C-alpha cells in the first residue's frame, strides 16, 4: 500500500468527513489520511439544485476544517439522492426509510456527490452524477432490508457497498460516486493541485 500511496498522493491528506464509506474508499485506494470532522450547518438556501447543494456543502466542510490543519491538503464531500425533483436525505426513521425505498423501487434515481479540494492555497469544487436503477421491490424485501439497519444514516436509505447491492439492477457512471466519493477523479485532481 505504501508504494501506491507514493504513486498517487505523496503526503498524508485530511478527510473532512466521518463517513465510513468515504474512509473505506480512500483506504482501498492506498491513500494515507486523517479524519477531521467539520460539524458545519448543512442547511442550504431553498431552490438550490442537487448539484449546487452538494458543491456548497462540500466547500463548507473543507473551509471549516482547513484552519485546523494548516498546510495540509483537504478532501471534503457531500452526497445526495435525487428523484422526481426531490432530494432524499437520510431517513429519520425506519418508516421513512421504507417510504423512500418504495419511491425508488423499479425506477432510476441519481446520486450527486460534490467534492471540494483544498491544497497549496488552491481550491477546486466539482460534482459527479451517477444513475442507479432499482429492481421492482416487494414490501417484504423493503421491510427486510430496512430491518437490517443499513438504511440508517444513509442518503436515500441504502448503501450499495453493503447488502443494498441486492436492490440495484444497473448503474450508469462511477460506482465509487454512489458509495460517497468519486475516488479516481478526486485523486487525479488532487495530484495535479499538489504538483
């Protein structure tokens, strides 16, 4: 892993997220990092598009963490699920998770992930979109999945990197974007910023 680390990013970076999924993705890519949680307010102005929302929130997280880690590269991200013009955030209850999954059943939705990179006095903010199509799900399948507890704390009420993979018929775009961070694009941009 150390060699991959040197080939991709030659220094230890800061991940401004407590997301276990984002940590897993960076670990899989062989990136050395420390987690510093921003704790920023995640309310955005009404009327923001999904793309504007994730870019704004990722930038807020990065800017909040940067002063705590002077001189270090920062990666911040935020993801949302969108369908029918609605943003599906994290469910407040198992009942809410069931309702979200019913809405997604048999249909295609979009995952927007915004990323903000801070390095060497520069900033880059971008987003990626991945389309995910669910199988038609029965109420029993939905209830069984929600009972596993995997819906909790997940935008759209599922995690594709866990048992949620059985809900997915197809994807179009970057798989890692669905998990919570478009890793390849993020690391290519960060490597360019670091020179």
